[in-house]
C-alpha cells in the first residue's frame, strides 16, 4: 500500500531534512551572518574565529573584503570603500560629496565610485560583502544555503530595499525576505524572554538610527510605528571627536588634510570613542604624515559633545511613540541594538528618557543577525509558520493622483504589511480611452507636495460617457516593503501594472520634512484640497454644458434660454481661474439653476428615444 507523506504548511516534506538558511545583518560599519543550529540561533565565525566582519571592500590589485580590507583604509583610502550602505538606493545628486571617494561625474543617476579596478556602484560593493558572508556561512555549515533573510533599516524606502535585494542577487543569495532591523531584534528578544507588551527597539548602528515601537502578544510581533534617520550613527559620534582633536591642534578645517591623514584621524577618533566607554579620561598621542596631536579627552567632554545627536535621536523616539498612539508609561521594555549603544552616555540618556532600565541581554552587535536567523529558519521550512507571526508597517502613505493635482491615499502610513488595497476610479471626459496612473508617496494633499514614485498608462478603455467606466487601481506591498501597482478597467478587463523601482531613494531629512510638513500644513492642505475640488467640479460642469449644447442645444432651447446658459457657463469659466472657493461654488450653483429645465428636457428626450418601438409593459 502506498504511503502518503505529508507535512504542516511551511515545513519540509522530509522529516529529518534541515534546510540551511541564514540571517544576515548587512550593517553600515560591520556585518554578521547567523544561523539556527541544534535549535539555537548563533552568529557564524570566519576562518580566524571572528564573528563581526567590517563592511569594507578594498579595490586594489585584488579585491579584499572585511578585516583584510580594513587594514588598507589608511594606506589606500580612495580604493578602500567603507560605510557604503549610506549610498544604497541614492542618486548621484544625493551622494555625500564630503566623503573621501571620487565619484564618476558621467554617471546618470546611480553614484559610481572610481577605484583602481574601475568605477563601482554601492550595490556592487554591498554584493561583495554579502558574497563573503555567504562563503563564510557555507564553510561553517558545510553545505550550500537554501536562502537568507537580509536586514535593512526600518526607514529604508523602496529604492534602498530594492538596491539591497539586487546586491544579494549579485552575491548569489536567494533572499527569503528583507527584514527591518528593529523587528529582527524584537524576534530575538521576544522568543528568548517570552515578553509581552509594548517594546521600543532603539537601534543605533554605525551609520543609521532606527526606533520602532512593537507590540508583542501571544507570539504576534506587530510594529505599531517606525521612525529613524538614515544619516545618524556611530560615525557621527566619531566625527565629533575628530573635530575636537582638530580644534585642539589648531586646525579649523579638514580641507588641508590629505585623504590618508583624514582616514587615519577618523580611525583614531573611533578608537578614542571606544576607550571613553571604559575610561573617564584618555590620553591621545596621534602622529601621522606631519600631523601631531597630543592631548587629553575626558568622558565628560565627549558626553557634552554628544548631547545634540542624542537629543535628535530622542526626538525621533518621541515621534515614534506618538505615532504608535501610546504613552511613555505604556512602554514595557527598551531593547538596545547596534554597536553604538555600547556607549554609556547613550544607555544613560535613553534610560532617563523612558524612565526604566534598558535591555542589553543579547550582544547589541549580534542581536539583529540572530533575529534574522530565527526568521530565516521559519521561512526555510524548518519550523511551522504558526510559531511566529511578524507584522511590519509602511513608513509613509502611498497614493494616486486624481483630477486637479490632488492625492488620493490608497494605503495610509503605518499600515501593516504585507497589504493589498484597491479603489475604484472613473473617467473625467466623454469618450476617454486612456488614463495616466501617477503613484505618489507622502502625507500631503497636493501632488506637488508629495514624492513621485512612478507613472504608467492604462490604454484601451472602451469609449463611454464620463463617469461610466470603472477602473480599479490596486496597490500591493509585499513583506519586503516593495510596491506593485495595477490598474484594470472592469468592463473590458484590460489591465496595466508596474513594479515600483525608483532609481534613488528619500533621505531621512526628506522623510522628516514630509511628515513635519503634513502636520504643520493640515489646515492649509484642507483649504487647498477643497479649492482644487471646486475647480475640478467647475471644469466638469463646463465640459458637460459644452457637450450638451453641441448635441441638442439648438433643438431643445430657445435663443434666450441658450444665451442664459452660455452666460452662466462663461461666468463659471472666469471665476474658476481665480482662487475663491465660495465664488466658484456660487457660479456652479448658478449654472445648475439656469440649466435645470434643459437637463429635464434632455432626460425626457433620452427616455423617449430609448423607448421608441417598445411597449411600457416590457419594462414591468
């Protein structure tokens, strides 16, 4: 008798087969890879026994990655690429020109960095780091990988997420999912400590800062809100100390320093920051290429310098809590993530802000990779999906342009993903056979105040009177936060769609500006939207009057009646060019009044035409 082998949904059909999957924390400063072995999630070491790999690639005679590449940072700074994550999904115009690198000016959009081995994109550099981590994992685990969960900052937009996916693809990785870094940390802590309630994940890495408010309840991880700054991290604290050292040496600008000297000084500042985490005072004795700095730096000095950056981070925390719709008192735990949270001043300030101790049970450098490994183990089919449900949210609203340059929000910000939402629209003009779909991101009511993501056309709409066609526009956001938009005319079934892959992303300043602007301009936006809607309605009425008069105005109206309607139409046209909503509304009402009898006659005429040759009994 044949035996039917079965398995729970998401589990392997082979009872004893364990699929090798890893979690990768692709960090700005350092990167790690982790996997679940014998039921325990742990980071995987390289051949030298090191778990943390610097996110550094050196392009010399050969390409070096990680620790070996980092050793050449001072010697060959322009060919040793660090903190490349800050350029992921960004345009050439958005690239940080203050960096040490030389950019290819001929690049049209994506920044290309000139190296000894030619120009390379941030995606290609990240792919080298991911490839090294993949090989590290395969050596440790002894076989090829089924897939990987790669983490990204919660505030990475579509472009930055897609750039990360592209890098993984180049590295030969099958991406099971992109996972927000704070959410990965919540997975690690949630499964280990079985905590329930509201948790704040404070993630301060080398180059990015994220804060997420999550609710953990009966195995469900729900992100209530996210906020962050993709240009705030440990590197910025290093820069504060670098500026302090220059100030003490009497140098007012870095312009006079060579790239090698500046890189050496950056390394010294980073080392000084780490020492100040353990000591109250550190002696600096720096000498390189003619520059000599001998001085003492105290922890108190560093704390005072850090105050501005920490205030900025805590303001972002306050915003995230407000967006989550809870109070500070509702927070049960604060999880510290990222190597930069090792600084005592960071832990103290965060603890004081939330009025409770912070959690540091798991190594803050490893917690994201560990959480990603746990999620990868589930997605690979080694565990039932029922063991963990993970819900992330959209950081900004997604909408579509409607008549008058208005934005109709399809999916509001902080909506849980994955998500699919549809809304029906119609045509504006008689006989309209095409429609432009303009996809937008932002919180404002006018197109000009939001960010354009993509445009595509739906063609082949059957010619009908205005308002008769039904076009369903569907927005789908997958678990990685990537957007697919489709438009379908329901009567004919014709369809068009686009996957949104913008060539560059929003900076955190732009995101913050958009959110602040939406809050500060609420009343202005309401007024502007209402005015635009009246203007659109005026335009609709004018088109309807022109169409009707052209069709049967001479047969159904006397000259005097027609003249009154034409005058009301002209008055409406003139008033619609101004910005007085009340006057436009009055002009529309006047048109409706003088046209009322005409509209009734047209309806009677249409009914007579439709019933010609039929008996009234047929309609009973």
